[in-house]
């Protein structure tokens, strides 16, 4: 039934999803060119509000749980499992007061309405995966911006999407590099559930009546931990919450 409804509702969802991207492209341009970072960020926040709640056209629900009292005067590295591109809008919208930035492939800075503009001018790190020196340099620069502005960054530490929802081992590289630029950053895990189900049949049809959920977990204790230990601790916290075993 979910798949059958998907054939009917997916075109409606895509229409409103891409209409939102098209509308916010000039909105972002005006905000950035004439009013600066704060106005541009506000426009990106509302872009992601509409992208997050466009799931209503598929009959999907979105729930974001954050009971953590996280500081606003300290950079934060959010670490999450990754299931689909629909993980991202909710994090930007619900965690907007933390100024969350992303590490993205440089190819995404061109050709996608609204998304490419934000990636190019929003303060994140756009990396060339074929040029490790450039990638490391850009991530360190992001870490420094985090330190200078008390911004946050989002790391999907698996390195790729888990299309069946089963977590892959976390990679330490991104977190270790960010910590070089922002050594005092707090590490906070976020557990993502069920967004993989939206695309379980592919791009068409999308699945319907799914319950997407993000849960912010307690910060990882940084006392006497190096980057590898922090990454493993974040992974174990998410695995424990999602009740997923460690892959050998």
C-alpha cells in the first residue's frame, strides 16, 4: 500500500519540493548580496523548514527530539548516521540556533537551485574528493570558522548513506580534521531513524506513511579522548540508541 500510494503522491511531493528550491534561490541571493550573513542564514533556515515539512505530501511524519542543554558559546561537532538526503533539512531547521555547517562535495556547489548557492556561500566546507590536500585544508578552515564564530558542523561519519538503515563503521578523518581547527569543540551524536525508508524503492516511487525521527543524544565526554576515541564513542552511542550491533 505504501508503494502504491507513492506512485500517486511522489509527483505532488517533488513538485512542492523543487518549487521551494526555485523560490528560495532568488530569496537567498537578495539576502546574501544586500543584507549579509544573518539574513542569508535566516532565508536558509526557512528554506529547510519548507523542505522538512514537504514530507506531509507523502503522508510522512517528522519528529525531532532534543532534550540536551547544549551551549551556544562553544563550537559543536554533530555526528550522525546517514540514511538519505532527507536527513539534512531537519537538522538545519531544528538545530538552526547552532549555525550547523556541512562538509560537501564541491560538485554540489553548481547546478542545484538554492542548495548550491547555500553550499557556496553559507560557510561550510566544499571539498574535492580527488584532492586530499584541498579537502583537508577546507575542513580545517571550517574548523577555524567554527572556533571564531561558535558555529557547529555536521559530520555523517559513515562516509556514505546506509541505504538499508544498517549503520556502517564510522570514519575518524572528518572529525579529527575539524578538531585541528576547533580543538575545544563539543562532540554530540544524533541518531537518525527511518529516512532510508523514504527511498527504499528508489527515487520513484517514494515511500509513504513513514515516521522520520532525529534524536540528539548526550554529548560525548572529551576528557582524555583523542579523535579516534571520540568517533568510536559517538558511533557506539548511536548504535546503542538504534539497537544496532557492531559490524565486525
